C-alpha cells in the first residue's frame, strides 16, 4: 500500500515538472517573438533584453535566435561591430537543416554580410551571404519588405565600394522601389542619398541633379540629414565647376564641425576647401587647408589617406616648393602601394565569380535528397543535346560559309567575264572607228587634193591675167580668158564616179549596192558627204553651188529614200 502511494506521488510530481517546463518554454519563445516584433522600433531595449536571455540555459536554436536579435538590434541602434563571430554562429545553426529554409536563416545571412561590410570587408565575404539570401528568397518568398530593401541597399553599397557603379545603380533602384512601398522617410532619404553619390561617381550628372532635388525636398529631421544634403550640394557645385558656391557650403560645414570638435568630419572639410581653392587658383589658401587635412589624419596607415598627401604634393609643386612636394609624394607612394594591394583583393569580377561557385554549392546542399541518378541522366542528356546543337550550328555555319564563298567566287567570275566582254566590245568599237576613219580618209583626201589643185590653177590663172595689162583692150585675149575659164571649170569639176565606188558608199553610209541603184551619181556623192559629217555650207563649196540648192537637193534625196524604203541616215533627220 505504501509502495502504491509512493508511486502515485512520483507520477504526479513528474507531470508537474513537465507542465512547468513546457510552460516556461512556451513563455520563452513567446518572449523572443515579442522582442523580434520590436527589434526595429526599440532596438536598444531589444538588445539589452536579448543579452539577458542569452545568459540563460537555452537550446542551440533558441541561442541562435537570440543572437540574431542581438545583431539586428545592434545594427539598428548604430553600434560598432568588432567581430562577426556571433552572426557566424547564428548562420551555422540555422543552416543545419537545408531543407527547411526559414525567415531567420535568410535574415542571418543578410546581417552576416552587413556586419562584415561594417568591419570593412568589401569583397566576397560580405557580398556572398546577402546575394545567397536574396536568391533563395526569390524561390521561397519568406522575407519581409524591410529586410529585402536592406539587402538590396547593401548589395548596391558593396558594388559601389568596388567601383562597379552600373550594377550598384540597379540594386539601389530596387532598394528605392521597396523604400517607397514602405513609406519610411528615413529609409527613403538614405537610399536616395546613396544613389546620388553613385551617380556622381559614374559622372551621370543629370540623374544626380534629379536625386539631389529629391534630397532637398525632404523634411529634414536631424542634423545628420542636413549635413548629408549640404555635402551633396557642395559636391554637385564642385562637379559643375562652381567652386565659389561649393566653398561657401564647405565653410558652413567646417564651422559646425569645429564646434563639435569632430576630427573625422574636419578632415573631409579641410580637404574639400583646399581642393576648391586650388581650382580657384588661390594656392596659398589651398596649401594651408591641405596641410590642415594631413594634420587631422587619425590612422596614418589607412591606404586611402594617400589622397590627402597627393593633394598637398600637387599644390606644393605648383608653388615650386619642391621640398614639401617631395616629402608628400613619399607618403603618397607608401600609402598607394597599400591601396593597390587592397584593390587587387577586392575586384568585383572575382567577387561575382566566387559567388557563382558558392551559389552552385548552396543549390547542391538544398537539393541533396533529389534523385542523383535522374539528375545525372538529365545532365548528360542536356550536355549531349547542347553538344549536338553546337555541332549542328557549326555544320550549318560551315555550309553557309561555303555557300557564301561559292557565291562570291561566281560573282567574281561573272564580273571578270563582264569586264572581258566590255573590253572586247571596246576593242571592236575602236577597230571599227579606226577603219571608219581610214575609209573617210580614202574618200575625203583625194577630194581635198583636187580642190587644192583647183585653187592652184586658179591662182596661176589669175597671175597670168595680172601680168597682162592689155587684157581689157585685147578682144582675142578676153576670148582666150573665157575659154580657159570654161576649161578650168570643166577640168576641176569633182566628178561623181572618180572617187566613190559602190563598195566605198556601202562602207560610208550602210546603203547596199542593190539600194544604191535608186540614186544617181550626184545623190550618191551627197550621201557620202552627209555620212562624213559635212554641213550644208561645206557641201555647197565642194559641189560649187549654193547652200539653198543643197537644202533642196537634200530634201528631194530624203523623199526619194523614203519612197524606195531606204533607211534615212540620222544626219538627215533635221
């Protein structure tokens, strides 16, 4: 009986402990969920409460959840991170079950990248986790809009830090779209500000001007925002070579920073003022503020500080102060070597390449339970199809090239053939022209020879008359002159058949021997003259008649040719 009573008491005690334990567990997870809902609105409270909860004896998942809230709260409250060990633990715990992709896992990846970026890691270490989270979320869609906006914002920032302004702009645009949907003026201002500096770096001044106007339109709620806008205005004036307006704003900022004794801000102020004075040609003032900037450098080993020394070196050289210029250039050389080494390790192409490998590994982990054989078969089939397609394309390309080559060869042969035919035709034309000229010479030269002889006879005859002064008194002499004149005309007359044979007429005019029977000798002579290009005046002289007589004879000749069906030469178509 006693044993039975003891057993009942033990059972009740065990049940009570289980109920208390379960209640405590539910309360704990309820508390964490409540903190999660407040992490953006009350980050300092959430951070403090999460630190208290982390001391308790919790499960590893619960510790990871608390660690994530601590990281998010620390970022939202503006705390400086000194290590990424906590967020690495969180990611490691949430990634143990790759088949279960939770909102917490993706958030942990994003904040892992953000924290690493704030630790001045601007390479793949900060880029990869954020990019992985967004890629997974594109399939799962578990992230809230605020976290997606933050992820795109930091991807844009990392690309901007790696001088990849075009890709950076695309991420910033997506972040801006999400910020507008959130209707959070602080997030919207911050995203506009980063987009502005990105466009300024890319020298896209039209877009930068539009973004600057957007920044100026905000109802600025803090000194930091006012300073951001003034910085943007000064930079824009400087880019448009309006150095006086830029200088005015920089002096306002310097006065504020001197009151706050903010050495980091003063470093930038002095540098910008020095730069503006340099462009305005006021080298003494430029050197003064340039040296003030160098004196305010806190970390003399930071590689990007070489810009400040380079500014002093250039101004000193312009002032012919070569000793000061040389000393500054030595510092430039020292720091620039560090800058080159740093840039070699942070090229964005390497960043993207590493991301592709890591993304492939991530997909392999998440799909490890898939049918491996089926995947291999599909992969091999895909490769075979791709190879077949490539071979097919190469074959088609080769055939097309051969066809194009053959067509080009045919065209070349046709062109050569046409050139050969043209040359042959030209040679025939030249030959015909030469023969034509020879024929014309055979006809014209004897005629002109006879005319020349006639002129000579007339000349001699006139000389005879001039030598005899009794001609007017001597009747017999007059009769002799008349007789000799008639004989002269008869003997010097251009006879119709003396030069023009039927064959020569055919060569000159194209009129066959059969067609030439329709014409008398005088008409044949006229056809020959027309064919050789003689005009009416020339023919009148040669035939010892008037121009009007030639026109009448040509008209009759044309009518006779038409009546007998003989082709009329083009020279007669007047």
